[in-house]
C-alpha cells in the first residue's frame, strides 16, 4: 500500500479544495494512504519535496510518492511566468535527480473559469489525474529499480 505526500498551495482555496478532493478520492479508491501539507505558494512546493526527502534520509516518514497541487492564474504582471516556469522546472529537476514518483497537479491557467473546470471532480479532475499519475509512476519505478 503506497504512502503519498500531498503538497498543496491553497492560494485559491476553492480551487485547491477541489484539486485535493479529486486526489484523495483516487488514493482512497486505490487503497493508498496519504498525508496532506499546505504550503504558502506554488514556489514553495519544490522546497517542501526536498525537505521531505531529507527527512526520509534521516529516518522520518517514508513517502512512496508525491502529489503537488496548486493553481497559478495569469495576472497583469510577469509574476505568472516566474511562478509557473520556475516551480515546474524545480519539480522536474527533483523528479529526475531523485527518481521520484510524482503526480504534478499544479494548474497554470488564464482565468478562474479554466482553473475551476480543471479542478472539479465532475469536470477535468486534474487532482485525480495527479493521483493516478503518482500511483502509475510508483509501479514504473518498482519495475525498473527493483
């Protein structure tokens, strides 16, 4: 039974809530266990993954995989690009360097309507997709590394 860490940046709480619900529903259905940790923003997600990995190396809680959730909505400044691109790059770098099983459910959208459509379980359910992805990546890691 895999144990997953859900890292969520609940800046837009209603969107975040829907993403988390979608992820938890899939994990529950598949018999996985999980812990949830909120972080201040999407840029803090990669550091949180790194901290959890360091904690694991020190004998703290073991996680078989990670789910990253959050939402970045384009605004009037270039901050959107910095947050979207830098968080994605840092997550990808960690995933590759550490052979992580990770489901990335961070939404980068133009507006709130797009975010809600992607977050809601009865629409695109990107939180659920991130949970399915991490579970599949755990299986692939086991196939190749065990």
